[in-house]
C-alpha cells in the first residue's frame, strides 16, 4: 500500500458512498477513505459562497491530510443529486471548478474530480 488513507469530499447521499469508497480504495491502493459529506459539495465548493461551510470542509480536509496522511482528495458530483439538482453537464462543470478551488488548499496533494452516473458507476472527470 502506498499510503493508508485517501479523502473524498462527497455528497451525503448514501447511494454514492460505497461506489466512491470502492473506487478510491482500488485506484489509490488505500485501506481507508475519509468521507467529508455535504449535500451537493461540488456546487458548494464551486460557488464558494458560504464561508462558514467552506471553512468546515477545509478543517476536515486538514485533519485527513495532516493527521491521517492522505495524499489524494476526490471531489464528487452525481446523478440525481438533491443538493445540486442540475443536469450531468452542469454537475461536471461544478466538479471541475470545485477541484480547481480545492487544489489551492493543499500543496503536494492530488485532487481529482469524480462523477457517479445513473448506474452508480464512477467516471473520472479530471
């Protein structure tokens, strides 16, 4: 194992938890995935308009990176999201924007964007 932990800023929707955990564990050869959940996190992180919520997410990312040694963070958007009820194209646009914003938080940490489709399959966006 390269390292034990990865981090995912994921939707609170229970349907996307297991597919994202399995993807991260397999892709990055980690044992654990720290889940930081919010409804529609790609929208929250792209719009960057709720400073208190953004600081809360940053604080949890900081714990995952600095205390658990995570070297990779995924930002997730998904099909049929109640927190960000937009079409696939807008979900992907928000994922890319959110990834760019999260990259500014941590140096030397890989940040990727994932989209979970209507079959609950993961597609890497960036």
